[in-house]
C-alpha cells in the first residue's frame, strides 16, 4: 500500500470547502433550530446598552452578543445573515488550516483536520446555530495553536497572541476558562522543567496578570451569575451522559440503541489507539491535546454538577477542535501506510455516521419548524389574544403572531413593545370577550396549575417544553 499523503490531504480539504459552501444553502440555515436562538434574537433586537444589561443577567459572557451587535448594520437582524455570522469561524479555521497548519505539518494534517471540523459530532449543526459555540471553537483552537508556539519560541509575539486568544475565548464562554487554565498549567510545568526557568516564568506571570486585569471587569459579573445559578435547582449528571461526553468528539447521540453503543465503543477504541501511537511517537503536543479535551470534560462535570446545571454537550465544542487537530498532526507522523489507512477508516466511519445523524436531526428540526409555523399561521389574526405565562413561550411564539394582541403575566423579561404587561388574566379575558384567547405555558410548572383548575382549557399545540392552550369562554 502506497498512500500519496499530499493528494489525500488536498482531497479532504476540498471536501471541507464543499461542506462550508453547503452551509450557506442548507435548509436549516433559514430556520430557528434551538430555543437559545430565540433568546439571542430577542436580546439583539434591543438597544445595545439595554441588551448588555440583560446579558449581564444571563449565564454567558458578552463577546458573542457584542459581535452580533457589531454586524447588525449589515445583518439587519436577518436570521439567515445571523447564521452566516456563525459560519464565519468555520471559514477562518479553513484559512488557518490551509496556511499555518499546512505550513507546519503538511497537507495531510491540514486536510483531515478541516474535514473533521465540518463533519464530526454536532459541529455542522453548531455552525448553523446563532450562538457562541463556533466562536468558542475558533478562539480555543487558536489558544492551543499558540500554546505550542510559546513552548517552542517563548517570544513576545507568541505570548501576545496566546494571551489575546485566551482572553477572547474566556469572554465567549466560561467553559473556555477550564481549557485555557489547563493550557497555562501545562506551560508552567514545561517552564519548571527548563534550565532557564527564571526568565521564562516572568513572561508566564506577565501573561497571567494581563489576563486577570483585562478579565477583572467581567469577573464581578461572573461571581454574580454563579451565585444566581447555584441558588437554583440543577440537574444531576447521569452515567449515560458521562459516556456520551467522552465520545462526543466523534458521535453526538445519547441513544442506547445497539448502533450507537457500537459507535461509542468504536470511539473509545479509537482514542486508545491514538494514545498508543502518541506514546510510541513520543508526541507530547498531541498528548496535551487529548489531555486537554478529557481534563476539560472531567473538570466541567465536577464543577457544573455542583453549581450550574449538568454539563451540556455543546460546551465541549471548543475542545473538540483541539482533539481533532492533535489527531490530524499525529497522522502526519505515522510512517506505516497500513496504520494510517486504519485510522482514516475510523475517521470516515465517524464522519459518515455523524453526517447521517446530522441529516436526521436536520430533517426533524425542519418538520418541527414547519409544524410550528403552520400552527402559528392558523391563529395569527386580529381576533386572537396570546397570554404568555412563560418568558420562554414568548421567545418561541412571538415572531409568528404579529397580527395578534399579546399580553404577559410577568414583567421579568425584555418583551417587545407590542406585548402588554397584565398580571390579572381575568381583566385580559373581560377585555376580549369575543376573541380567541390562548395561554402559553412552559413545561409542567406549578404556576400553570392554578389556571388549569380555574379555566376550561384545550391543548392546541405542544412542542417539547412549550404548550399552547385555548381558554374556552
């Protein structure tokens, strides 16, 4: 067997470009596919100062929202254009892969890495979601790249870029604090082993102090958010989720079907194979990449399970890039074409499986969006009254009921000016005796029960957590 590695790498890179181009035309590029997207759209429709005030009460840092505000003159808050903003990190990664990564490691690494970033796990869906995770992936990846530059060169440029990308990652998502903190820990360990540690540790300290100073303005907000979340109930971390986290780099699915169990076991075997090859090749940088992914996951499980909600798989998106870059670099060091072919076969199995899962996911999301839009179209008229008993319901319903009268029973959210606040539902009903009145609930919460007992309700629509009930007068 004789593999032309440059040709193979260029082929994978060409496929990665086609995947990126398809993102612009994919059917889910025109629909809302995650409830958090509703929240994001509601936020950026507010004036900047008010939006940032609301962001402070959220559980994420502000950089992603600032990016969306910065491009708002171009996007005009068009859903499609906002999704394009999430695609931008993918193409930046392609550029990095075709330039720096190709220059440092060759076309094979460049191509396989670009290919995996577009196909593996949940990445394709994330690049089409108006959330911060594509930017998290980009900034964490750049931090990892310049982590090596610092280790090799210890020059000012490398330290400045590492500090910059670490800061951007931390301002994008708190989960980056775990990964970047571990990167700085690895650098410190490397420094302590070097003969000229005194001079090197000064640069490390300067970088850490710079990060602390520049992150200090938001750290106060972080403490406040942390306190708010720890005071609320949170979900426990279950064993099946932990198994899913450990194989999330390849497969995004929590099903217990035989097919999914087989793929997850295959992913564990793949990791074991990679670890053996890292040991044989004494590949320290690649080893650090595998370590960073799993150490981040373990720390995330431990910290979030006792503070915020249980770890969400999408939080791991940032370290997936680190893992696949490490694997791609390792592949370029393998001399045996047979071993290389086996590893590429693993990658193709994971990619094809992820593509099929993503296709099924996209189809279900499109069907869900069509069902939702069909229902909202049926009630969107001037004889309909919508009463929100939930802020989440407002995000879910509001954009599709512009011809109706809308009320909220709560004033704890940043509602559109068209939504009137009234905490007395009887007054709303008396004001609209001849109209069709719909109550929008979220999940099976206690505040729903008093209305279930008080009124004759008919369920008209239910989707996951949102329930729309007609009040029969």
